[in-house]
C-alpha cells in the first residue's frame, strides 16, 4: 500500500485518521506520518492495509494510470 492509497481508502470509507488508527491498532500520528510519506515498518503498513481491506477496500496495483483503490462490491448488490 502506498501513502496515497491509504488516504484515498480512508476518504472512500469516510474514516478519519483516528478511526483508521483504532481499526489498525496504531497511533493516529502513525497514520498521519505514513500519509505524509514517511517510511514505516512493514508490519505497521500491513496492519493499516488489513484494516482497510476488512472495511471494504480493494487495493489496485500501480499500472500505466497509477495506483488506486476501489470499494469492494457488496454481497447485497449481487442479489
């Protein structure tokens, strides 16, 4: 997960820095530092990414158009 993807994912879910921090069990300052581009320990980034994925985010790999995120299709929509 890239810092820009983290911020895009938070915004898509309507989460603030504090909410993501609570879901990932990290300090709010950690989320802010990551989104500002600071390098963090891999396990910390993985914890934030996992929390966002559990909340419904799918991370799109970087391609010619750049990295991205999308909301996971809800199971209700398939019915």
